[in-house]
């Protein structure tokens, strides 16, 4: 199962809104086939694992390890539970049951009804971490939200004039681009879009299968049209209080002032956006923190000092999970402990 989880992780940033799934087929104590879900709309992990076996008859009586309950419905591909039944496998070991209501135990039952022995919760915690985005989306009806910022050693994220380039080093910035490639969307507030003029794309990492959806929270539409977010190079949503409009790759979504943040989160859920990385600024990040609408925080701490400026956010209900060092930068990973 650990191998299946390892394979599944290769789909990060490529398969959403589907879950990441890996599959390993074992016969007489030896792996004879393996596969993972490689891209949205493509074959599922079980299909790729089966196709990797040179002679299908060898699969009969085998043990199948799969990180998520095999699907039981027709979507973009046929049901994987039916495939395993047709191949007459002996045992199916599952890390997690599927939280998607379209499956949710139905694949498990199909296998049981075919007299296949099914065992659940093998490396269950690891499987849940693997698919934390998918699980959060279906259970909490919102995207998995990651907060990310860089701060100086004296806890400022920008100078008084909003200048923040560059607090972290070039290797940390490269890692941040890798993270963008792994999530459905990247979000910034109006001041960050105005003063930093970010492209919110993946440039300093291997070419991704897709660029993230750009999200800009600009209530008063103060970011000029000549800024990078309006270059039309990737899908962009501008959340505001003024207008709803669509143009090439850009959509303005008008919301009401009351519960503005909750409306954004709800809109993203209904667009099947399963994960968002929020990159600033301080006001937007603090809004997510104060509402408790975050799951993970990743904070770069450099060894430079500003002495004055815009203070870094303060996390509440946060547990430090990991600490890394990237040359002179320290990176702290937190999780929200309050639900």
C-alpha cells in the first residue's frame, strides 16, 4: 500500500477534481502490475495497473492494493469495481473509502457481492493525507485552503510602501512555484496584485500540465487593466463589489459586501475548485485566519530585517508540523487544529 500511495502522489496537480489514486497488483508475493491516475479524464489507476500486466490471465486470483475505493459508476471511464470483478481477483486492500457520494461504499459493496475479500483502512492515515484536498472538498463543501507568505526575521511581509521584493531567496521562490503547480488555484488581494504585479503562474518550475486558476480579491476594482492579472494568459476570476462580466479567460464576479469571503469560498466550491493557495497580502490572509477558513500554512522566514513595515499575520489554533531550511530561509509548515 505504501507503494500505491507513492504512485498516487505522482498525480498531484494533474487529476483534480478527481482524487489521486495508485494501484498495485500482487501475485504469489510479487508485484506484477502497477499504475496511477495520471490525468483528469484519463484511465483510472486500476485500469493503468491492469494494462501494465503483459498477460491478463495472470491477474486471476491476485491481490490488489488501491489507495481509494474503486469507483462504481460510469463517469468519464467505466467502473473500476466492475473491472476487478471481471478479472476474478482474490483480495482487494483499500486505504480509504471514497467520500464522493457517487461512490461512498458502492464500490466496496460491488466487490463484496462478487465474493471478493475486501479489507479497508490499510495505511488509512497516509491515504487521507494524500487526498486531503479531495476529502476536504467533499466533507466540508469548500476547497482545501493553504496560506503562504514570506516574512522577515523581524516579522514584516512588506515595507510601508507595500514593497516586498524579495524577502525569500531564489530557491524558496522556486519551491513556491512548484506549490502553485500542485493546486487548482492561486489567490491574492488587491494590494498584492497592484503593488507586486504578480503573474500568479508557474515559471520557475517544470512546465505544468496546466496553470492554476488565478483569483484576485479586488472589491473596488482598483487594479489597472494593464497589470499582469489581465494579460489573458490563463483563466482568471476577479471577485468584486461592482460588476459581473466575462471576457477572454477573465471573469468578474460581483458579490455582496456582507459575508464576502464566505461567498468566494462557496463560489469556488461550486466551480469544483478543490484547493487554493492564498499568497497575500496581509489583510486577505488575516481574513481567512479570523474566519478559521484555512487548513495549512507555509511560512518562509528570511534572515533579513525591515525594522518597520506591514506586519506578518498571526496564526490561531496552529500546530507546527514541519520545519525546513532552504539556505538562509527557514520554512515552517502549520496545520489548523480547530476543525
